[in-house]
C-alpha cells in the first residue's frame, strides 16, 4: 500500500499539489523530489508550520500556509501529540491554530486544477470534505488521498455519508478503510462512471 501513496500518473512538473496536514513535510518532500511539482502545505500547528517554513525556505516550489482549511474561518485548539496532534481526538488542547474557510481560499486560489491533495488532518476531514463538496470546489481536485480517522463508532457513519457524496464526482481507486483511500475525479462531462 505504501508505494501506492506516491504513484500518480496525473502529476507532473507543472502540477499543483496540496499537502493538507503537512506535519514534518516528509510526504511533500518526496512528492517534490519525484515529480518536481509545486506543493502547497497546510499546517495549523504553529511549531510544525514554523519548522516547515525553515525546511523549505530555499525551495520555491513549496509554499507553506500556517493554517488549516475548514468549513469556516476561526481558531482551533490542538493537542500537542506529534503526528497525532488533533482538534477532535478528545485529547486536551494545548496550542492554538488558525482555520481558513476552504471556499474562500479556493475562490481566490489562482490555479484552477489541483492535480493531487493528500488529506491527513486527524479528524478535520469530517469538516473539510463536506465543505469542499458543498462549495462545488471538490471538482477542482483531480486526485484525493484521504486518511479518515476513527475516534469512535460514530465516525463510521460520518465517513459513509462523506464518501457517498464524494462518489458523485470522484471514483474510489483503492481503499484501506480508516487507513488510506484514494479518489479520482470522474469525467463528468463525458459521462464516464
């Protein structure tokens, strides 16, 4: 499965990629190294965002956004648990991060097509994905690689509701439920299923 997370026929040197939940930047670094594309990293944890800015300061292909994307502008309390830092896991919040409304962000984002978005945001996917779908901007994303998190049984039905709506615009290429799954944009204009 791990090799599938870096195998993308739709990504090339002119592509734009979103790394939503950048943490230490390992995934973004590997994608830039393999494809030479432009990567926008979104990371709300202040310490991780600062570290990412330093890590990629000499690489103009990488832009670090020190905030999360979500359904509305605001702030979120994050636990400080390394790669499991979360606003929804139930762990005590110890740092504050900023959230930017994804619809507002996408409206002003200059690139129309996002070749790939990796979404690993420790439960924030249950807020972000419905907002992307509701806004209609979901169709600007060719490939979505999502890690849904299972913090309780109620997240099973939440994931099912999201993927049911996502299936209207994207096709599931592969899925290891609550580990990783990949969705690719359907050719809606040509009516391909």
